[in-house]
C-alpha cells in the first residue's frame, strides 16, 4: 500500500472568482496559519498532491505557494518525509500568543449555563491528588504490575480484530468480561449475580453516577457516610439530591441515627466492607438493620466495594449484596486498586428488574465501554493473572502497611492515632495536637508531599482534623523518610 502523509489538512478556502491568483490565496492562508500559531513549528504540511485534490485546483498554484513558503523560510523540506513548518522560524514570524479557539475573546451576549452545572464547586485538584508519592491515596505499586503479560494480551486482541469487535458493543459491556467478573464475585465476594446483571463501567465513579441517575430524583434525600467519600457526595449534589450525612463509628454506618434523622431517604451510599476513609467493617447487626430499613422504606442501597481484595490478618468480608433478600442493593466494584486507575474499568451488579433502566442510562451517556481493554482484562482474569497479581500485592501492601504504622509509632509515639490499617491501601491518622489539616496539606504540597486532609471527607460543620495516608505506592525503604517529612511539616 502506498505510504500516505500523516499531515492534517487545514481548513483553507480558495475563491476561484477572486482577482487574487490561487497560488497567492494558498500562500496567504498557510502564512496566516503559521503566524497565528495554528500550524506549529515541526508540524507537517499535506503533500502538494493531497492539497491539490482537497482544494480541487490544479497542481501548479499549490506548487507555487509551497515554493514561496519555502523560499521565505516559513517551511522546510525533509528528504523523503515531506514539507514541514520551519523549526527555526525567525522571532518576527512567530505568533506573540498562540491563538487557539480557547483564547478567543468572549464578546457574545448572555452566557448562562444550566443550574445543575453550577451546583458543584469549580474543579480544582486537591493537594493530595496532584501527584504520586509515599502517601498518595489510591496509588497501587505500578512498578509491580506485570506489563509484559498485559502487552502480550493487548497484542493478541489488537493485531487482527474481528469486525464484530470493532462495532458498537452494547451498554452492558463485553460479555466475556461480565462472565469473568461474575465468576470472581460469586466466589470471592459471595455476590449473588448472573452475567446479565453485570454492567461494565468506567470505574466506580461512573457506577455511582449511573446509579444516581436511575435511583435519585432532584430533591430526594440520600444518606452518605460522615466522614465519607467526597466523590459520592459530588455525584449526589450534581444530581440535585440532598445530602443526609450519617455518622460512622467502629461498626460502620450508624443506621439507627440515619433512620432517626432521615427515615425517608431514597438511597443510602455506603462502603460496608472497608468504610472510606476510617476503615471500619460494618457489623452484621448493622447490615441487617440497614437491609430491613431499605425494605420497609422502599429505599435503595448503593454498596461501594472499592478495595476489599486487600485484607490483612482477617478473612475477606462477604458483600452486603450477598445477604440482601429484597434485591435492594446495587453492588459496585472497581479495578482501580487491583490493576491501575487509568484502566478506568469497574462494574455494577444491578437487581434484575433494574438492568434495563441502567442500560438505558448508560446508552444515553456514551453507548457503552470500549472493547479492547475489556477483552484484555477478561483474559487477564481467566488466565489466572489477576488472582496471582492480587495475591502478590496483598503480601507487598501488608509489608508497606506495617512499615507505615511502625514509622508513625516511632516518630509520633502516643501523639498519633491510627485507624483502619487492617485492610485496603490507606489508613487514617489523627494527632493529639491542634492543627488545620488543609493548611498542613498545602504546606506539604510545597515539598511535593501529597497529603489528603481528613476534614475534606466531612459534610458537617465540625470535621475531625487528620490525614488519609495511602501506603500502596511507597517502598518499605522509603517510608521512614516520608514519615519524618510528615512530622516536620506538621510540627512547623
Ligand atoms: C470509596 C471509593 N470508591 C471508589 C473509588 C475508586 O474510584 P474509581 O473506580 O472510579 O477509580 C475510590 C478510590 O479511591 C474510593 O476511595
């Protein structure tokens, strides 16, 4: 097959009725694109043949325009490669400011946007989410992931895909992956499910979003854990729901308080296996109480089971969904911790009567998940790599967790209180010292130490001050130094 140019054809208009010759029009258009910075140094121009055909003109004016651009130094040729915008444009030819659509001055009239787009605070990366490092929450051990195996599986699918795989795949996702997840969940989490109840989603975040769109009307109340996962609250708020914060203690969500304060909530969002962020496991009696409330009130429970693959010392806890006899639980899981967050793959197990509703919402959103990562992940699970990798990581994270707890005790002694270190990839620390965690996190960020303030997990007016510290991403040998750095920033 003939090699074709990789250059993008810019939009230029030529007017055959104009008195200005065609080659001048083409030259002017290219010169303007270069001077305005819309074509950047090093960027390839289309071949004269391609441009001739695109503009539907004869080749002569195109050749003449290119010759002039070359002669004046706007362009250069590379043997065998084509024509490019000069890498060494003189200063006077360079744009003063890169002109892009984004910088177009805003002069139009009213620019009102939907109220629902304004209920969230403007997006701003929290200090603890700006970079990787010792305490980064949700950072697995990237250097331990078996990328050579992954790459082989990717090649298996991408080299010669069948046409059906390249077409639209349906809102529930790839059947092979739904099967694999189902098998895994039935065994490892005692989830009661069939593949037709499983939806593949772009991480738990999308699962929370779809569940909320299906279950919650604007103005409806939703129980959220206090403290709890800030992104769950954002989803509820964005949907126009009202937050009913329900306190969490060592037995998980305090259901009795929830019922007392807001019996009629439509949905309860909870993390019963490993409460985020404090780490409690919901007790059996609270689980039963919660299910009974949901049955009586006709409410729904969204179970976010985001990291239960990692438990140290005790057996994994069965899912709440597995003991639900009223089909009230929507069960959510993710591969962000077990694989890596950029994979953006998770799943929802939906009560059978709601599957079509979930599918319709997903379809309207983006028609469904991309095929290749799903197919590769299905093989990764079915070939045993997933189980092997999570087993290895459980051992590794256990060592990292112990190193962090030991380091904290050594540096802070009786001043530190460690919570929720028995599972997952993070723990919580509070200190018997008065400080504002948000300010400490800002100070720490200047030293590239990324701390997540505990107070950001609260809705109410009196948040506990402390930090959520991830331990998945830091080698044991690096932990003592990181803890000393934390101490220095905190004591300053
Ligand atoms: C409570 C909770 N849910 C879900 C997630 C994972 O989100 P996602 O699957 O969208 O990456 C996290 C990540 O830290 C979390 O803490």
